[in-house]
């Protein structure tokens, strides 16, 4: 900056930049030889703000959690809640190799165990990660939830929220130990859309269940009921369209009931709401 026209400084700078490129290339060669996966994780500030430590650390932590959750799903199957096993965490733990200037870049390393067919333990997880960040609709959210679990949807929501709050684009690129390169920039605008789509999406399932309990409340006018199972669940809700409203149903009496339970899972919060509909009652023999 002090000597912008210095030819000597420009020549030295060009030589150092060439050396950096050579060393990076050699690092990737060594990583492939020693079966190390290399992840280039770069945050680009899009709002001319500073790189707050809280935002940067949250972005990187939620990225690790998302990657581990994806790996756990590929290894152990989908999970409903955002938890993962110690073995999956150890296998997918990313280590800091070095940082570099130009926005905020971190090179992360992960040992790659391979089977007899030279298939890496993290290969499928890396592929799946880039499928996850392509979420662009509610059906896509449900597809990810079905294939990888609600937990992965929650994790990609948290990672996107962290980068939106920090004002970051995230440039994520993997150099796998088999030589394959994968990567893309997930810009802040896309992550805002991911957050909105996931927060608007939910999963709903219904099941008719037999219940034996005491009817403690029933109001035909409001269409509501209250059924209590001794030492069990408490069912409150609405009467079904085919419920026999013409008959008198004495309360504080035990009945055999058929209840439709509808469960709605909110992906972004992992909360599940239960709604009950009384389909029918019958006297106990």
C-alpha cells in the first residue's frame, strides 16, 4: 500500500502467490496419498460487517453438527431428533488444518477410512450434504426428512440461520481422497429461503387407536370430548363427523373408544403437536 508502483514488491508478491498455489496443490496430493479428506470452508461477508466471533464460531459449529448428522443418518439410519452417536461424531470430526486470508477461509481435514473397494467412509456423507443444501420446496424438505431424518432438516435449518444472522455466504468445497472434487457457494439469499421453507413445512401422520377409558366430558353442541385412561393418557379433542350425536352418553363411565390421533411435527423446532378426534364409543361388556 505504501509502494503501489514498486516493481520489486510486485515481483515478490507474484512469487509468493505462486508458492502458495504450489503448496496447496502439494497438500491435496499428499491428502490423496494418505487418504485425507480436505474441506475448504470459506465465509464471505455480504453486508460489509466485521467477522464477529460469535457468528463465525456458530457457523462452523452448526456446519460440523450438520455434517455429522448427515453422516450418522447414512451410517445408522434416519433420526427423528437432532442427536448422533459418538462413533459417527469421531468419524466425521473435522480438524483445523490452516486458515487463509481472503474473506475468512479455513481448511479442514478428516481421515478417510476405505473399504476393500476403495470406498471412503465419508464419501456418501459428502454427497448427501450437497443434496441437503439444495432444498428449494416443502416437498424437498419432506423428501430429506424421509431419507435422512427430521434431525438433518433441523440441522440444516440451524446452519442456515447461523449464516443468515452473521451475514455470510458459505463457500463449501470438498477435495475427497479419491481425487473427486465437490463444492458450491451457498449464498445468504438461498439460506434465507431454506430457513423460510423449513419453518413453513411440517410432517403429519394419523393413526386410529383403540382406547379404554372413562368419559369425563362430552359436549355435542361444541363437538368436544374428554376421555381419561386410568394411569394412562388424557385425551381431549373434537368429535368425528360420524360420531353418534343422537345417543345419550353418560359421563363418568368407562367405554371402549376409537380415537384418531394426528401428529404434526414442526421440523424447525422438533416439536410434535397431537390432535385427537373421537370416532366412536361403545359400552364395555
